[in-house]
C-alpha cells in the first residue's frame, strides 16, 4: 500500500506518524514533548535522516535491479509500475447513486417540447435523493408509533431527564474541581479526608504561631469564640487567604495554598471551637455570632413546663365550673 505513494508523500507521512506517536506516549503536560524534552528533537531529526536514507537505498536497489532486466522485462516492469490506482468501486457507486446520463447520451431522454429553445431532459430522480426520502418515511413511522401510539415519553419528561443528568454531571464536576471555591462559595467541610488534609496543612504551616491545639502563641487563640477578624468558615477562609491586619504576622496564604487547601485547613481549625487548649492565650477580638445561624429561641424558663400544666389544669377546671 505504502509503495503506492510517491516518496515525497511517504517520507513526511511516516515522519509525522512517528512524531505523533512520540507526542502520544511522552507525557509533556500542556506543552509539546519536543519543546519540553529537546533531546526528542534530535531523535526526530535522526528519524528523518534515516527515512531519507532508506528511500535513497531503495531507489538505488531498484535501479540496479532494473539494469539487470532484459528489455522485455524492463517494459513490463515499467508498465506495472505506472499503472494508476483505479477507484473503480467508487466510480461505480457514484454512478449508481446519481444514475445521471453522460452528456453524449442525453439525446435518448430529451423531451419533445421546446420552450423558447429551452428543452427538458427526462432524468430519473437521483437514487441518493430517493433513498433519503424513504429514510424520512421510515423515521416518521417509527416516530409516530413511538411517541403518538406507544407514548414512550413526553418532551417534558425528556427535559426533566436531561436536567437530572446535568445535575449529576455538575456534582461530579464540583468534586473534581474543588479549587473553584472562593470566599463566597466556601462551605464547612466535614469529610474525614478533608479534615485530615487540613490537619496536615495546619501542622506544616500554622502550628508555629497557633500551636497544635489552636491555643495560640504569636497568633491568637483559635479555640475560643472570640475572633479578631471574624469567625465562621467564610471569615476564616478570607483571613487565611488574604492574611491578617498589616504587621501582625499573619500573612496571606493564597499564594502558597490552593483554594481547596485553604478550605480544608479552615474547616479543620474550626474544629478547635469549644475545646480547651493546654496553654490557651487570652481571648482577643470579639465574640462572633453567625448572622446566618437559625435564630436561637429564648431558653424556656426552668419551670415553664409546669406553668403550662397548671394553666391547662386551670382551664379544665374553669370549663367544669
Ligand atoms: C507567623 C505566625 C503565623 C503563622 C505561621 C500563621 N498565623 Fe494565623 N495569625 C497570626 C497572627 C499574628 C494573627 C492575628 C492577625 C491580626 O491580628 O490581624 C493570626 C490570625 C489568624 C486567624 C484569625 C484569628 C481571629 O481571631 O480572627 C486565623 C483563622 C489564622 N490566623 C489561621 C492561620 C492558618 C490556617 C495558618 C496556617 C496556614 C496560620 N494562621 C499561620 C500568626 C500566624
């Protein structure tokens, strides 16, 4: 097959196939392997030279062989070599699908009438068009049976199905794209894996100033309900991302931690809330109340239950009277 192509197609074709394979098998991230690993450029250059060398060798072998042939054999050789690739099946198929008449045969199908010199040919409908028309009929029948007789599903159901599928896809996407979180979308993480990851980040980066149990040192106590910069996952995420007040020592971590990591460490350190540190630093800042927390109902008085009972008893007695 390959010998049917002339050498000037064969060499570049093989070259690009080898290059393609090389790019496919060498993982170079976003860039090309030949840019990331310059040694591969050398490799490809070698490949090119070898391909050209093979062509040259083949050519001369053929030449030598040709010279040894008799005159008659030479003629036969040239004849087979110059035979063109025939696309007979393609041509036949085209003929079958169009059924067009060659211009020389048009006389056979020309119609009698003559409108100001315009004459009409009695061509058959081109089979490609007729087949397509049949296909639409089959489609229409299946559609009719499926949706008007068997009532497979309605458009509304189809819509709901697709929306449900899309929802699942979005959930999947969010799982793999955790780094999309920012201050507005961050939520308290509760998965053990996230909290463990958060613990690791805390231990490597934060313990020096906040202590392993969050008791505080250079940084403030993270176990109490007092916050300088606001509590709750969103404020804490923001503090970690943007840093504390100037000159206090809490740097912005957004350049060294990924958003997902900041969410993890923020969720982890919020677990210190309500624990008692071994060596707690005095509270700093103010008590932070979550503005979004569901309203806490006023504690009912200790004896309120009894009051109701007495009330009810009173009522019963009143009605008796
Ligand atoms: C170099 C010491 C230091 C390191 C390291 C450090 N912090 Fe801080 N952190 C501070 C100081 C100081 C403050 C108080 C900032 C202020 O007053 O504005 C603070 C404040 C905070 C606050 C806000 C506390 C509040 O009361 O509002 C949080 C949350 C926090 N740090 C989390 C972290 C996390 C998470 C890390 C690790 C990724 C970390 N810090 C690393 C020194 C540090």
